[in-house]
């Protein structure tokens, strides 16, 4: 009787080849650099790369890609896209073996001390170790091709400047490289390896600590709501001892729970300097400042009767709940991440909204003048009430009877009709169209945005991990990262429809920009490798010697 291992694996050894540059990219490279020589390599790289002494000598002559990201970011990015991943070969497995690989993430990753490993044996063992669906062995199954690659950058997964994520993130913040580089095969493999090896667990721990902070502060606000703020703490302890103990304990725990995040922020500022400044970090600083101020004011019983304290508490609650989106954006990919979508909408509509509000103000000033003899009408008794009234009219809240009673009823009705047509029917719908376009842009870049967000989280966590802990975890920082992906064109189309009804068409018409370019590299290097799936199994972070 044939064993499961033997029946599931059919090895097809193929020579190693790099991802090829397309003719268009080669032409752009030649125009940019004034030379047709391959980037970062000596000699011609048109022949398939072999694992021999010649290849080792070329590797020694290759410039340091991490350093090249700082000195020549354009060349480094093009090299990472075109040559960053070295194809080792392919083999076939039953589709039931990689069904979960298709259904979940995008690639399997593992760390190794060398790129010259017995990749067939390693990946075969990992795939055979995965659980097979109930009853799958008894079904008639088809074969599917999987392709093995290695990130051809030594120490790519290392921390700080020794790896490639930290330099790429800094260059992105400086505007010297596009966000889509993080979706390239080599960089994506490094991100997924580090995420599965250790970053995911640390982020879960950080998120759990954050939830403690959030829940404790939210509970504090609920208990504080009915508190007599005019009384000192000593008297409150006498009147409601249990309640006051819980109130103070929740405030203290929430303030202490902020400490780890404040430490992370300080380490991030020290690492990035001015590049640290972004929307998330600004909100973090406001959150820390508000938390400290609330604790000091409450325990000192200072200005608790004023509205400013209530506003400060309300702002803190809002900021803490918004921060949950920071963690959600990297735990599960979504078509339109909340904060990124909001930022994109604001950036693309800011001037249109500004002109829209100016127009609303113009109509509001006109109606304020027309209602000068109708001062008993609260809607137009001040200019600001007039503005709010016209905003309500624009959003569909018009009260026609209000305009009928004006001393200038005829002019008011005519002006109101012009306002409704121009603002509610034309400009407001144009604004909605611009917002829809902004959401579509975010959705089209969701893969690169998702991977970039993970890379940011990983690099941020690495800034607070002591070097002594890094030294004790060599498996976190292997010399080379290997990855395995499924060649979807080798799969049964019915299976792909079952796994992902929204999968890309076979001709790749749904891909665009650099994503389509990456797919063409996969096609030329692996006989038609298409968009792949990843795995979060523990085997993905296995180290090989």
C-alpha cells in the first residue's frame, strides 16, 4: 500500500532562475542610470543562476542592498522587485494539501542559515505535517504545483539597519520609495516570516495590554458620571467607600497601563527622529497627555466642575476607541481600513469641501440679511445659526414654512430653490463621487497598505526589544528567508472558484501597476506563478541549517 507521503508528492527538479526584468523596466533602468548593466550585480545576469562557486563569488561582489536603500533607493527598489527573490524550483502536491494555503494567507515562509538547502525535503515535510481536511484522503484529488523561492538578500530579516524593513520604511516616510514595494515578493516574504515567527504574538500581547487600559478608563468614566465633583476625596470615601475605591483604582490602573505604550513611543521617536511624525503618533501623544492630565486633575480635585474637564474625558474616550483601529488594520486585511480610508478621503476632498463651505457661508449670509426683520426666528438670528441652518438644508432638512413667513418670502423661496439645486443636487453629489473615488483608491492598494502596516508594527516592536533578547532568539533573525507559493494556474479552476470567488482572472486583467508587474515576474520565472496565498502555521517559522 502506498503511503500518503509518497502519493502526495511528485518532485520536479528545475534549474534556479531569478525574477526577470521586463524589457520596459530594463529600458527605464538604462535611461535612469546611463548603463545597461544589471543593478547591484557584476556581470550579466541573463543566464539562470546556479548554486556554484561562480554564484558565490557574484554574491560577494554584490553591493550591500541595505546600504543601497539609503544611497540609491530607486536602484535598490528596482533590484528588490526584479531580483530580490531567487526561484529554487517547484514540485507538485495534491490540492488538498494546500487547500488551507489557498484559503488563508499568501505564502509559507521559513528561515535558514543558507539559501543552498534541501528545499524539496523541507517544504515536503512542512506540507505533509499540515492537517488534511476530514475525509480528504478518500476523495479523488488533483495535483497542484507549488514553487520554492529564497529572498536573495543576506540578513534581510534582521532588525534595524541590518535588515531591509527599517531602511525601506524610513525611505518611504521620506517620500523616496513607493508603498507598493512592500507587496513585492522578496519584501512580502520577509514581512510574513517576521510576523509569523514572533511579531504576531507580541502584537497580541500589546493589544491585550491596550484593552486593559481602554476598559479600565471606560469603567472609570461610567463611575465618575454621577460623582459629586464638589466634594473632596475624603468625604467621598466616607459616603461611598466601595465605589470611590473602584473609581480611583480604575484610574490608577489605566494610567499605569499607559506606561508600556509611552515607552514604545519614546523608543520610536529615538529611532525615527522627525520621521516619527504621523497621524497615529500625534493621536498617541494627545492620548498620553490627556490621560496624565485627567489623573492629575481628578486626584487633585482641580477644576472638576468646569466643562473643560468633561471635554477632556470625552476626548480621551474617543481617542482610545479610535486607537483600536491601529491594531485591527494589521490583524485582518480589509478592503477599506478605517483610518487610511478617512485620511485618503480628507486629502482628496479638502479643497472641494473648503469651497463648498464658502458657498454655504455665502448663502447663509444672504439669508441672514433677508431675515433681518424676522429676529424672532432662531434659525437666522445670528450668522452662525444661519450657517448651521443652511448646512441642514443642504443635507435634506429644509423647512419650507420657515421661508414662507419671511418679510421677503418671494426672494427667500427663489434663493432656497437655487441653493437646493446647486448644493444638494449638484455639488453634494460631486463630493460623494470624489469620496467614492478615494475609497476605491484605498481598496485598490489594500494589499500593499496591509503589508506596509504590518512592516511598521514589526519595526516598532523591534525598537523596544532589548538586544539581549534578540541574541537569545536566533530563529527570529535567520540569514536567509525561504518562501513557498502556489502556482494557481496549475490548479483546477473550479477549486479556485470554491476557495476565492473573487479571484483574479487568468489573464491577470484585474491587476494593475506594480502588482501586475510582479505577476509578470512570477509568470516568467515560474511558468505562470500567480497571486499566491500565505500560511500562519508554526512550521512557517521553522529554521533550517
